[in-house]
C-alpha cells in the first residue's frame, strides 16, 4: 500500500481520498501519537486552522471530532494561514497543531498537515507512526476525560501582533502596496497587518467563497497583480498562495520579483544587520545561478538542498541558519517563523524598500543578475538511469565545459512520472535554449522506454 503522507501532509481530492471517515481516523491516530508524551492528568491541547475552501468545513469538523473523542482539547482558530497555525502552536504552548489546506492547489483538493510542538513540521518517523496507528483502535475516553472544542477567539490578533513585532519599529508609511490574497487564508490578515504598519493598501483576490481559492489570482497567477500595480501607481505588489506560506512580488513597473530575488534582498538586509547566521543562505538546486553568483560577490555562502521546503528546513535546523527558501517564493526566516510565511516575507520586503528608499527593482538588481534559464521536460524515459548512464553523463560534461562558471546544467528525474527535467542556465537565452535542447535529445535517445 502506498504511503498516505506525501511531501506536505496528506493531500488529495476532498471526498475522494480525503473523506470524513479517513480524516476522523487520521486525527484519532494523530491524537494517540502526538499526545502520547503529555503528563498524566492533563489533556493534550491542539490548535486547528484551515484555509477557506468549502471542504474545509467538514474536514475541520472531522478533525475536531477525532481529536476531542480521543481526549484532546481543541482551540479552533478558523480561517488563518498555515504559518499562523504554526505560530499559534508555539505561542500558546500547544502539544500539536493541524492545518487543513491544499496550499496553491485548486479548490477541489484539500490536505491535512500536522504540526509538532513548537509549530515544527513532522519528520517522516512521526508521520509513519501516525499512519501505523490508524490500524489500531483509537483511545476512547469517557466522561470528563473527553476533549473540549473551543473557538480560539484571539487567534488572528495574536498572529498580527507577532507580525508587526518583526518590523522592529520600521513603518511602511508612504508606500503604496497591492496585495493579492488568492481568495485564500490571508484575505483578512494580510491587508490588516500592512494597513496597521502604515502602508496604503490596495487589495485584490480577497473575496473567498469556498470555491475560488487560487482561481486566476495569487502567486501562481500574477497577471492581475501586475496590472493592478501599474494601474494604481503602486510601489510594489505582494502575491500569496492559498494558505499564504509563499510570497512572490511585483515591482512598480509590473515585473515579477521571484523567490530568488526576494531571498537575495533579505539576505542583504540580514547581513547588514549582522543577523544572517554564518553569512549563509540556504537554497535548492533550482535557484538561479545568478543568485549564487550575486551572493558570492556579497560574501554570502550558499548551502544547496534538494527541491522542497522540508529539505530547506532540515538544512537550516542542522546548520542553525536564519534564511532559506525556494524560487517559488517559499521563504523561511527562522528568527520569526518555523515554516514559510508569505505575509511575514511580504512585510519584510516592503520594510526593506521603506527603510532604504530604494525601489524594489533597484534592490533586486543589486542582489543578483538573473541568468536565462530554460527547462525541458523529456517524457517517457527511464528516469532511474539518468545519473548513471555514461552517454548522458558525457553529454552533460561537454555542455558544462562550454558554459564554464557562467552557466549551469541540472538533470532532475520527476518524483511521480517517467520524466527527466533538463535545465540549463547560460549568459543568453539563446545559448540556454540550444544547450538544453541538445541535452534533451541525448536523454530522449539514450533513455527511451
């Protein structure tokens, strides 16, 4: 049987994979595993939050029923971003948390993500323990030992106060910011905190109806934000995804500022303040070479991981680093958060613009010069042999020799399909395209199924 947990919790189409029955059993198992270390005589405490997709109503009810019937007290925080749930778990010293969201996926999907004490993501061992526990009878306390479900009345206020506190007194007065909330979990809190920080705020994509989350708005659809920034004469735009753990930006001219550029800007900020731990930035193999070259010139070291925020988090924890993230806009500022926080990232980015007096574009250009990047997906090939096949390795070496230090090659097998992703960065788009296509032809010819 396939593992139930994926790279970010249990995710699938609501009422197909994620039924009420499965969710109930999953929550009962989580209660038994994550509440196991609670001292005798005290009921475990969990925070539950969700994004606004329509299936979140029944899934939250199933989660809370599973937890309370297993003797766990529940604080229901309602609709809030994933990073808010993580913050609240730590803030009230809860034993664990549950976030119900499918992030940037369409409305028909949903997901269940568990957070350990302190708001940390679960490791594989804890997820496996929950999955194994689902095959056993759940705990069935009675009488006064049954858990209570209560509304977490000041959940959003606690999160907003925390976010404002990260600005260290910096104000956004004089900045005009457009916020695209993807009709998602940040629709209430993001406009509020930017307004409280002093910015003039224009809001789009903040009318969730349960079905429109990520639909034409948010970090995966920047067109509306780009148009709004230009038409309103704004200084910058910020785009969240459905659960607001990501942030992409748009400069005053409507050009995208992606996660790599945002990381470069914030690394420079933290370095100038003496708060960039070991002068190191953690990125994935998909980050643009231009970021690595820019950071090298600024005296910032790079630690590189595999693709996925969990790998970035693991490297940051093991090395004690303060900043890391992905090109997709999933950034982790470990001084203030245990996971990616798109609202926090957007605030810090706007604060950098406000405190320096430079435009977002000027800051991005100072941090890095983006190298053209071309990605070719080669389908129906034996991805398992891509790193060991001699002809493919020889072709890669030849391309790397021609590119030198001004370019980069990455061949990455898909995790779910018989596909190899061929990525080439070079000084010009023409060179990147030519070299990627030639490599793709070698992969297609040598590894065809």
